[in-house]
């Protein structure tokens, strides 16, 4: 079978794709922690679902461009979610 002829990704596209993958892995890790500790399970499940539907929808609308403003906004949305999660954890230990 012949390999599909895919365009190579630019450096910017690779960085945004890596950021999205890192955030997704962080969400999966937090989901495992939440299920094990039985805390914030609804947030953890919702965050993973939001990432799946958000990233796939953004990529579909951007025609596969990881450096499109729509995909970048999805990544930044989840960076804000990480910030809120950190704020809740800090608040819980004060």
C-alpha cells in the first residue's frame, strides 16, 4: 500500500499540536486521579469530553490546520481550564 502524500507541518503547527496533546494527556491523567480519589469526577469527565469535541471540531472547521486561530483558541481555552484547576487546588489547601 502506498503512503498518503501528506503535507509537512510547519514549526508553528507542530508547537500548537504538541500543546494540545500535552493538555489532553494532562486531562486524561487528572481523570485517572479523579476517578481513583473520587473527587471532581464530573469536572474531569467533562474536561476530557470538551477537549475531544472541541479539538476535533476546531480541526474539522480549520481543515486540519493546527495553527489556525480557531484551534489556537481551543488550546488557550484549556490552558485557562488548567489555571482554574490549579486555583481550586491551591484554594483547597489554604
